């Protein structure tokens, strides 16, 4: 038995003192701080907070097929260093993409025995694979992802209309998550001016695609989830649909909450992502959407690539790969901005642990509670650090050199400490929906 005594712990969405009893891989009980309990004691420092391990439901690992972009070993070490104890791998950028059960098995084989944290998987919805969606669901994927615009890789084409996939998914109460941009409203971008790139992917493109997704969800009754919301102007549409009974959830990402278009230097393609980082007023509105509950959660959309694909040599936003590497940094990035805005660490943990776990159907993850997996992290919320060493395969990030608050000091996966700097036998498991 391990007894973690934390003068500050995030339990049931609030910060309070607690003694957390860990027996084997599970939390046995959550007791008052000074409650008598037998076991090896771990006492947190006064400046530390015990939080549940985060759940990042939007990670592009890219293995197999594009392991030179990332990979399960490097991605999961980065996750552990950032207090993330469960990731969910996206179905694209790997080869083959996870659009059928055979491809899922290839991916699971590539991940087996190589993960420092637990890993679950999304399936993919592409034109013509509607008959594969139930099988992917039955095989334990947490849902399926589609693009409503070109994905950037030819082997994962977009759905011109998500209706047929949603009709199939509704029959077994699955979940469709969507990259929502309307290609008809997106124009080609080229050159070094960031303002030109943002103009090429306007908020109206997101709003239009989200509108289509919501109409099809209303018609079919299926559950849908909007990934990486960038456009704050879509919030009223989403709120109205939810009030009307549409089963929709929404995520945004650390970069949309922390960065602004005004600060992106021309030619600095480390900041390129799709949809793009928008202006300061839009960022403020996204924070209001989180506070109001229209946006449910915050996840990374970690989408790395080899440095040459970022085209830092030319600074051409049109030619550069779109994706921001932030898996290791999500918590401090969000907390630094949340703290400035008067939000609490307990709120941040809810957005980044409990709600992603609920979305993907992993009931033993994302919370400190009796019966939950003993996935835990120790955070020093006031501790400042400069972004330096990263465990991602390619430490190329717009946060390089940035001062952040919220140092992650320790991480436990199912009751055992994880040190991403030490090579050892990885303990991460491959998860299926409904289990941990």
C-alpha cells in the first residue's frame, strides 16, 4: 500500500487536502489528509498539488509508416513528462491509416511493449468504409474520426458529407469526431505573411462545416464531437444545437488558448496549424466558451513532423506542414494562461483529464477516486520554468524558450512512477473503449 498525503489535491473537481491510498494499480480510497492508514508514505511538498493523470484524446503518433515524424516510444515519454498518463492515437498520418480492423491490428502491434503510458485508439471514417465502422467499434476503438476537408495526406480522404457515416454510427450509438472546415471557403495560401495564411482559412470555413455536422447529427441522432475548435464565432451555433438536443461535444487546444495571431512572426512556421491560431479577441471568446461550458475540454492535437517539413528555411506558410507539437507542454501552457485569467487548477484538470476520459469511454481514467486507476501527477502550479528539453522525437515547437508556470514533478501510471528520462521496460497498456 502507498499512502500519498497531499495538502492540496484535485478530487471531484475541487482542490482540497486528501490522503490517497493506492493498492497495486488502483486507488483504494480517498481519505482526509490526516486519516490513519498503513503503508509507505509519500508526502507532497506545500507547493505541490496531486492531480489525476491527464487524458489527451487527440494525439498523432504517426507510427507505423511515418515513425520518423514521431512514434509510440517518444510520444508516450513526452506524455509522461507532461503529466499525461493516457493518450488516444489518431487514425491518420500512420500507414496504413486506421480505417478497418486489419489496420487497427497493425497499429496495435506497432505500439505493443513500447509505450510509457496507456494508449487507446480512434478509428477512421473515409468515403466508402461505412461498412467498417461497426467492426472498428466492436474492436474497441473509442470512436471514428473524419475530415470534412482535405486531411493533408492522400490515404485519408475527406467525407464530402458525414451523413452516411453518421447514419451507420447511430445504429450502434458510436461517436464521430470531425475536423470541421469547409473546403469551398478555404483558399490557397503561400508566402511568409502569417496574416495571409489566417485569411486563407477563415472562421467562416469552420462555422460552415460545423453547421453541416450539426444538421446531420440532428437528422440521425448520432453523437458528434468537434475537434480543435479555433473559431469562437461557432460557439452560439454549438450552444443552440446542444440546447435543441443535438448530442455534440467540443474540444479546443492549448495553442488556441495561449497564442494569438498578432504575436506570430512572419515566416515562423512553427506556429502553423489547421485551423489556424486566430486573433486575441477570438482567444478571449474561446476562454469564455470554456467558462460557459460550451467547450467541454482541452487536448493537444499534437501533430509533429520532421523539421524539414516545417519549411523554416523559406518560412512559407502555404508549403509547411500544419501541426503544433505540444504533448509534453499542454498542462503548463493552459495553466499559465488560465492562472492569468483567474481560472483554477481544478478547472484546468477537469478540462484536461475528467472530460476527455468521459468522451472516450475510459471510466477508470482522469479522476482521483476509489476504484480508479492510480494514474497521478504532481504539479507545482507556481513553479516557473523555461521550455527547453522535450521528449518528442522532434523538439520543434512554438513554445521553445517560453516561460511557463506549472512544472510537472512526478507522474505515476497505475501506481508506479514513470521517469521518461530513464530507459526501462515500458508499462503502458493498449486500451479498449469502456475499460482502463
